[in-house]
């Protein structure tokens, strides 16, 4: 695991250096627009690179697809983040409600999924070597996705507002659950129930960890929302003075409601 940690820290240093460079060089809106499109395309190329190699040089691309279904369906959160990053990059207006929803999802879910994908990489755990391209590619692809994720705050497109952030996280959690159900249904309908169980899209069918069978998607989602509640509360405390934070606004609304009810009763 020491090799994985060192390799990931090197990749993070490269990501930080690249972010500093693009922050300095990409001054025009046109340059930023191109950057937000090219960056997710780089991740997608890494993600499909083995499939492209087999398709072009060995003719075994279809067999590889059968063995790697997350190239066909967004089975895991990082797959969804990757495609959302491309959709976000293609959007001409980053201030629209849908664009803001995407930016919240890409950043807050992307940070967690990319770091987990780098430091708890399943491919490396199963085959602990960097000499296997499949393993190295998987880690590097997550690092390039981390670059995509961090572009949002680097260019000032991340905005914190407690109620909006929490609403968007609930929408994203429900959306990912629907995607997971869809993927599992496709596997079950087109292949078999066993295939759906093995792929376990979004960890809906069973826990990804042995010994904790209850840790399936609904529990993971609730734990995630609890963590986001704490994070957004901290952001709200830093951003707003005492008296105008989200819990102050909730208490104020409750007091007004109680006061109005009392007046109506009188």
C-alpha cells in the first residue's frame, strides 16, 4: 500500500501544478470553455484506452467490454461524475440552475469518489502492482478526474449556500439511486440475475465490504448526507455572521409560524 500512497501523492502534486498553470494561463472565457471540455475528454480517453487498444490492435474489444461493463453503463459514482463533467463543460451558461446542480454534484461527490478511487483503488488491491497498465490506468484516470473536479473551485464556480447545497445533494443522491436501479435492471434483463448481483451498481444490491452487510446504498447515502450537512454547516458558519446562519433562519421561521398560529387562535 505504501507504493500506492506514494504514487497518489505524486499524482496529486502533478494535479496541483497543472491547476496552478491553467489558472495562470486560461484568462479568457474561450480558453476556460475549451479547458472544461478537454479536461473530461482526457479522463474519458484514459477510461477507454484499454478498450481502444484491444479494438485497434487485437480485435478483442467486444470481449473486453463484456469483462468491463462500467465502460457501457455508469455503474459507479466516479463514472457518473466523469460524464457529468463533460456535460457541464459543454454547457454555454454555467450559471443556470441545472449547471449549478451539476457543479455541486461534480465537486462534492467527485472529491469523495476520486480520492477513494485513488487511495482505495480496487484494481490495485486485487493486483498490487503498478507494472500492470490496467491498474495504473485506473489510478491515473481518477487523478485526471480529480483535476476536473477541482477546476470548479479554481475558477470560482463553486458557491456555498446551505439550503441550495443540501437540496442539490438530496437530488443527486436520489438520481444516483435511480441510475443504479436502471443499471442493475439492464444487467438482470440482458444477462442474468447473477450478473446484476456481481456488478452491484451503486452498491444497491449488497454491501461492497465484507462483514458489514447493512452498508448498502441507502445507508451509505444517509451517511453521506449527514457528512454534507456538517460540511455545509461549517461553510455557512464561516461565510455568514451569527444570526443569519441557516439554523438561525429556521428558528426565525418557526417563531413566526408559532406567532401567527397564536394570533389566529386568539
